[in-house]
C-alpha cells in the first residue's frame, strides 16, 4: 500500500456546522494527486441560507445556493468519492463534524471513516507563528491561489500531507502518522477517536536532497 488517501474540504453556509454548501475532494494514489472533484450544493433542507460572516469568507450568497442542485442529489456523489478511504483535512475536526452533521440532517445517516489532520501534522513538523492552511501551504511551497474554495483548500491539504510524508520518508499514511507521533482519527460506527499528537518529542526529519559539503 502506498501513500493513499482522499483530501476533503467543505465550506458551510451558516452557523449550523452541517450547512455544507461546497465540497472539494482530492484523491491521492501512491503519493500523487490522481483525481479532483468539487461541487456546490444546497445544504440540507432548512439550512440553505448564507449568514454574513461566512459570506464574507467564501463569497457565496443565499441566492447563489438556491440555484444549486439539491443536497439529496449531490450527497450520494460525495459519499461515493470518500467511501472506504482515509480522509485528510486541515483542521479535520471541523470537516469531519460537518460531514457527519450534514449527512444526518439530510437523512443519510452516520458516516464511518478513518481520518488524519494536516493541521496536527504541520504542528508536529513545522515551527511557524501560525499553522493556518495558507501559512502552512506557503512554508511547504504549495500553491493556494483561491483560499476558501473547497477544491483549492483540499488540494493544498493533500499537497501538504504529501510534502510532510516526504520529510520523514513515509510511504503510507500509517508510516507518516507513526513518524510524526500522531494518532489516526476515526469517526462513526460507535467510535469517535481524534487525530492528535501523542508526544511532544520533536519529529526527526529526513533530508530530501543530499547536502553538499
């Protein structure tokens, strides 16, 4: 098994965390981006409105959301993209809970998946004044031209994770987490386990290029 996972990012319409209005999904196979997919959608019924604060962040409006395909139409496509995959997201606790709450509110029930958090990983590897997605992406040399677009953010999370795996010569997600001192998270199926740092011991990094003396 190689470095295989699906990076996910969601944008929400209002203070209800399940009010997902955009989903970005990036499939990584053997350490390479293999496919990308993104959709805007109406949030679950009763939650299809954009509040001021979130509209200022991602630029969506209630009128725009009401022109999108229904949650019932798009959500099965989302589920098909993430089924059986380890998910990766930046600040994954937000995205994981948003996915669960949206799925429940839309009548699709509880999801069940393992996940890792590129924010937790970045905090273990990178000494930075902040570990927001844009700051970490810049440090890793990852482009992020459209921050708060779900696909752009999912792609950045994927590329950050790939970069950090290379730093410790990890060939799969389990090796990356073990080398980073980070636990694999899980959500659903009667088990909730956060992706978190297990140690404060600094990560030992492996040089990607030989040093010249």
